[in-house]
C-alpha cells in the first residue's frame, strides 16, 4: 500500500481542509476569525567564494525572519482585537503604550472534518503592527464588515506532541 502521509488513518487519501481551524490567545478561542494568513519563514542566503576555487558560489544560511500573519474576522461587539491593538498604540499616544503586555503567544489549531485537532502550531511573541477597525463601507455591496489585524511574530513551532486523531 502506498504511503498517504497518515499513520493512524491509513485509509485517508486526502489532506486536511483549510477551512477548519481556530486561533487561541490567552488560553481561549478568538471569536469569529474567518481567515489566518500563511505561517512562513525565510532564511537569507549568504554567498561566499573560496580563494582557490572562486568560479562558483558557496551558499550557507544567514538570518531567518518570520513573515507577519494577517487575521480577519467579521465585526462583532467582542473588543479583543481592538484592545490588543491598543496595547501597542492608542489615540492617547506613547505614554499609554503597554510595554509589558503587548506581546502574546498564539496557538493555531487545524482540525479534521470531525472537529478534532489534527495539527497545532505555537506562534511566539506576537504583536499587532496593523489594525483595521472599520473597513470601507458600501451600501451597494453584499458583504460582511471585516476587521483586519497584521501580527508580527518572533517565530513559530509545530507541536509535535499533537497526535494524529483516530477518525475510524
């Protein structure tokens, strides 16, 4: 039998869907998050040449950076997005910045169709660099009002202790 990438559910042929997920911060799920951007890291390439053999480049890893993640959710009366964004900057200015609590660790959970957690990532030392409190409003559109948040992070790790759930 061919390897399908699943150890526990060897009968499963398709990968997990991208619409079953939840985002947690402060130990609880964030309400209404409808979109989470990709988790991506990039390592710079350092090129160098050897003195006796300088006809081609040698390459080694340099600095690694973690790309920001965009979050979207429909506007509700839950103020958690705005409260967190305000820890970095508010209308009152620099003196109201929260230097202690503006960074959070987040958890992203991807679930199977049954709602069981299949994959978990920890996102470390996250903070809000952009916040859209109110989108463009258009009386002619047939759309939900969405608030956006751009999250900067210092790194992410997959939780290898999250085991593949039994689906049988």
